[in-house]
C-alpha cells in the first residue's frame, strides 16, 4: 500500500513537472525529450520514444528516442486503415503484443519485438492523430497495471497538446509568411502604379519635367527629417508623387502656357487640387492620407491659399509637407517665365514665408536636412541628386543655412509673449 502511494506521488510529481515543461516556452525538441525522460523515470521504463505524426507523409517521425538503439527506424509509415483504427481507439494505450491484426504492427513486428516494445499510445488531440508514444518493458519486468496506463494517458495528453500547439504555430507562421509575400507583392504593385501616374502627370507638363517625382522625393526628405517611421515616410513620398494628379484633366495648353496665364485659365488650373482629391479619394492608400495632400497642397498657413482658404491648424499636416516640397521645387527649377533661383535666395524665401505659407517646423527640418548633407553629417546625396552638384555646392550655402536655422530656432513662450506684446497685438495685465 505504501509502495503504491509512493508511486502515485512520484507519478503525479512527474505529471505536474511535465505540465510545467510544456507551458514553458522552451525549445520544442527539448520539451519532448524531457517528457520522455519524465515518463520513463516516473514509471521505471527502460526504453521508448515519442513521435510526431505527419499527415502529409502519413508517417510517424521520431522526436525523442531512448534506449532503442541506432538502428530503430526514425520514420514509420501508417496506412489509412491504421489511421482509422488509431482514431477510433483514441488516446488509450494499445498492447503491442495483442494488436497484430493491424497492418502497422505487422509491418514493424520484428522491430518492435527485438526491442521489447510493449505499449503504443496514439496521441489523439481533438480527433486528430498528432503523434504517438512507444514504451518498452518496465525495469521490474512486470506488466503495466491499469493505474500506470492511466498515468501514461495523462502524460500522453500533455505531450499531444504540446505537439498540436507546435503544429498550430507552424501553420500560423506559414500563413503569416504567405501574407507577408502577398503584401510585398501588393506594395510593389502599388508603388509601380504610383510611379506610372507620376510619370503620366509629368508627361503632360513639358516645362516642369519630373516635378511630381521631385516633389515625392522632397516630401520624403521632410518626413524622414521629422523622424517619421518607414511606412509614413513612404506615405509622404506617395502623397508628393500624386499631389498634382488633378492636372491630368486640365488642358495641356494651360499647363504648358509659356506666359503668365490669365484669370480664366488660372481658375481652370486651380481646380486641380479638388479634381485630384476626387480621383484619389476612392482608392485605399495604405500609409497616409494621400487624397487630402492632393486637395490641400495649395493652402497656406495665413489662409490665403486655395481651394478653401484654410488656416494653419485646419490644413492637414501631410498637405503642409507637400506644399513645402512643391514650392521648393517650383523655386529651384526653371519655369517658362522664370529662371530657377539661387539656393541662398530660396533659403531666404522659405525663412520669410515660414509662418505665412509654410509651417516653420517643416522649414527648419527641411533646411536642417540640407545642412546635414552639406556638412557631411548625412552621407547620402539626396539634395545633390535632385538639384545638381553645382547648385548645391555654390559658395556659402552651408553658412547661410546655419545662420538661418539659428535665427529660426524656436522661441520660448515667454519671448513669444514679449514679442507679440511689443507689436501691440494684445496687452498683458
Ligand atoms: Fe499643384
Ligand atoms: Fe505641384
């Protein structure tokens, strides 16, 4: 009786340990090896193995083997009759000596007999075979008692769940991988489409060749200088690429007019933000609000922009980015009625219009990015590639940038109040 209780305590200890082992997210192989070790130790079993069932290969592949010798087959095939029988049998130990009628035991009879394998436990979890447990004779040489078989079933259930979880994880990982691939494909299709559109827009405007692409790149620079994440930076680039998509519906002669266009033509051209919005609105854009960038890229902080004359906070941030990129490109490229302006002039313009047309924090980020490139702090040549080496390396630009950025350094709320009071905008009591 005492011996029986000792065994019971031992077996339950092993069972608890096994449960813990399985819930710990250890290495799967290690978990299975430990499980076999625990079962053998708890019941005094000389040899055995744990196998995982592959339903594609219809075979049991050994995960852990103990005392069965090197020549024990590492993979055992099941036929459909075996599978059916094991499923019907469920998670109950089968005495190998009494199961000779099944093809599986006939095929591997010699192998099992040579190693004195006595019990076979199909690991059935949620009506599915996930593996099997092979157990040899006990050290005492006695037959397995029904109580021991129950312990084996309980332990087998733990192992079965561990294998089943592992299978599930593998399945999830496989699906995730498939989704990732699909997403990558869609992403590159999306980008190709965006670039094709940008090229189509730029084709229409012979004087500003490559404008959309450059605005895309400048928007990308601003977003990255703001410290945005990869997806958002990509979104800003897309917003830049597509900002003038509405121009596709504007007559070519207006876009290409080699003179300052008249009021009627200008009204026609000024519809392009709203048209662009209409074109882009039905499309789902993954990273940022591209349609809003198209609609509001001609708005100004001081409310003097179009189409809606929005003020500062009413303008979507992405539209402010594209506005700066757009204006910068307009100033730094030759137009039919105006030659490109020198960099120092452009920097002055951005500073002067910060707070009126442009968001000051965007101007400082953008100019900061330019300075980083010129001073060698940032090794890529984004500005040089877009504006030309000669243009960017003209005398004194770096000093100009340093000076401007210094002047534009954010003021504290106190200095803001003092400055505002001194021009009599409001009184301090
Ligand atoms: Fe525009
Ligand atoms: Fe534009």
